[in-house]
């Protein structure tokens, strides 16, 4: 059975909870090296990994990745070719051997177009920002997509009761349960957006993103207003497609 170690990278914030979770699989594979904090990077370099994987392109997950790969000679691989260094882009459905198991790469777009989840068969799934330890993820329009996210939730639910190892926050007991919770949350939020559009007399296709955001997320912190508006734009694009 492959050993899974979780290392919390120190970058706490409104979008990162207590920080970014870096995972070490079998002592050989580092997933999401996180921020380029010297002590954190030194700890990862000392492991001499052979492979570095990133779940998506956001800097809180990837900032240390190239430095780690260069310092150790490890291949750095991601779905996005621009995030790779010395390694080929990941493929949906690909299997990667580690110890006596093979990790499966699943393309799980929605939060971003290049998001992947990494399955440790029979044990766990590393979800990056697709499923968080608590709260809901942001769909980062135009890169992210509500339609893609809903399809991703179907794919993850089909994995059953594997443990969730998220990019931020504590583990969750079941990926299937988490996917169902996220789907219910997204459905409720879309209903709120529809109600806001009706109250404002707008259509999704030409709605004022800021105005709808004010109505649906009235207490959002100014520091993450950009994320609320990105998520709102994604929801409006999804609803607009249904208006055609």
C-alpha cells in the first residue's frame, strides 16, 4: 500500500483556508508543491522526488513546482503543457506506477479547464481545488465552467466512497458524498441567480455581473470580490446557454 503524507504549505488566506496541502505519495511523487516558501521547498527537495504533479495552474499550488523539479531532476507534469518541466503533459485516464500501485489521472475541469484529480485506487482521491475540505470551490470564468464542473461531479461520484484529499482543508470521508453535496449547493446557487435575474429584470445573456453579484453574494469580502464575480460570470454563462 502506497504511503500518503500530507504537508501543509504555509499560505493561509480567505481562498486557501489554513494553507495549501502538498501530498507526497510513496516518498517518490510530490503533488502540488505549493508556494515558494524556502523552508517548505527545502523540505520537499530533501525527499528527492522522481516526479512532481500539479492539479491545476493556480500559483498557490504551483509556485514552487519548477524550482523543486530543477533542484531534484524530477519530471514536472500537469495537464497544461505550459506548467510542465522535463515531463510530458498528463493524459486523462493515464496510469502512473508508484510502489505497488498505479495512480490514475482524471481530467476534472470546472474550477479551471486544466484541473485534474489523482486517484489512489481503493483508498483516496486527491482533488486539488475541485473539492475542498470545507466550503465550496470557485468556478473561475472564463477558464472554469459550470457545465464542466457538473460533469466532473458525476465522474467523481462514480468513484464511490474513496477518501477525499483536498488541496485546502482537512480530508473528507467520501468523494461520492462530497460530489452530491457540491451538486446540491450548485443547484441552490443557480436558483438564487435565476431569482436575482428575475428581480433585476435581466436576462443571463446580458446581465450586469456586478449587480447580480451584489444581490447573490451581499456580504462577500472585498479581498475575494474578484472570485465572487468570476463565479457569477460562470453561472450566468451557463444559464445564458439555456436561454438560447
